[in-house]
C-alpha cells in the first residue's frame, strides 16, 4: 500500500496516511472559509491506519447537525493539517493542500454550494449538494 504524508508549513506537524482516500470533497461553508482563510476547504478522508508526528493544538467545533469536529493545527506555524469527528475514530479528514501535491486526486463532491463564491468553478462531474447530505466531514 502506498503512503502519503501531509505536513504543516513549518514541518513540525505531519500525518502519514495509507492507500487511496475514501473520498475527496470541497466544503464552501463559512466555518471552513474562516478556519482555512481560503474561500473553500478541500478535504480527503482516509481510513486507519494513520500516523501523526509532532505536536498539535486542538480546536473543537460543533457542526450544524450536532457532530463535533476536532481540528488539529500546528502551534508553531498555524496550519490546520487534519481533523477527526468525535465517535468516528477509524477515519481522519486531511487538508488536501497539506500534501503539497498538485497530482492529488481531484474532489468529486462539493458541499454547502449555497456558500460558494460565484467565481469558484468546480471540476466537471462534481456531485453538488446545496448544504451537507451527511454530518460535515
Ligand atoms: Zn508548523
Ligand atoms: Zn465546511
């Protein structure tokens, strides 16, 4: 199985994941816009096993549908590298940009399209949801 490593900007916080992502998606919700500082978040979810290196500061946010997300970011440089959902211990969502790999698989799902900046164009064939079909991931 091939592995990939996502890293914060300074390299202190890293996560190594195995195999292909279970899914890759874009979220346009305002919380993702503010937490990333970008106008949308791109996330890839992976199943266990995964390995974390370095120290993370955590921030917990409750989603619209009551799920609680635990974001991990580097206390040195501030990059959010990954998050987990409480009660879903077998998987992790990793910020695609943290892989620093333009060859990473493209997103196939787009959620919170109601918050999408109108100039943001999605890849052809992307499945679009006005809000979130499942608890945010
Ligand atoms: Zn860092
Ligand atoms: Zn979001």
